[in-house]
C-alpha cells in the first residue's frame, strides 16, 4: 500500500457477497488488466470510451493516452480537473440456471472515481509512454526492436492522469467443475 491508496467505497455495493474489500486485490487487478472504459460528462450526457491504460501503483493513478483532438481531449482540456470514472473487468464462463433471469456470468471488476487532467511536462509524458511500452510490449527493447519515442511523438500525444480518489471491487466465480458452466466458444 502507498500513501496514495484511494478510499474504498466497496460498502456501497448492493450485493456484498461479491464485494472485494481487499485493497491489495484491487491494486493487483488494476495492474494486470489491459483495457478499461473511461467515463466523462459532456453536457450532462455520459461519454464513455474504451482505452488501453497503465495503473501506476506507486502514484495511485491511472494513465491513458490518445490524440490531442477529439471529445475526450476537449472534455479534459476544457475542464478544471473534471470528474471521471473508470472501470475494467474480466469475464469468465456463463452460469445457467433454471429460470432465465437467474443466468449469470463469472466476472471480476473494479470501478474507480477521481479527477482527470492532462500531463504537460514532456519528460513526465515520456515516462508514462515508456510505462505503456513496458506493459504492452515487454518482449521488445528500446533501441533494438523500436526507436526511442521521438520528441515530436510526445508533443502530439495527449497523456491523461486520472487521480483515483475512491474505488470498489467486485467478483463472482464458480468452482471449475460447476455444473453447466460454459463459454460461448465451447458451444459453437
């Protein structure tokens, strides 16, 4: 744990049997996931976008990146550290039941809330973009397999920092031999 550990709002989850109140689990889950959904508000309308992300455990922040254009960029740039939400999840097998309304799916998920802002400092942006390379291309080496990130690339890339203020985790998994559990791939 760090001094940047967000407030746990797991107690607000309706079905407490699936709530995760272990901050270490949430940290690990965020660090391991590859994509998530960023939520921002655009004139009282939720705007959601799926993105690759890096969770920095030491800082307690989620980093995202994109073009310096588009709706996300406009919403973040025009606000004073606007409020944001972020979720990432992992889906398992489908679990049948006698009544269709009781069918369910195995899953793990984390929802995080906080403020989002653009990084301005070039070296900070470079460091975050290098974290993306380490996470998504760990088998590649800078200077051998790809060039060092050019300053022009850094200048034209928006890097977002979501400072996580609160979070909750949830999961529901069955035993590996649970009767009737299946994946769609196994039904085709």
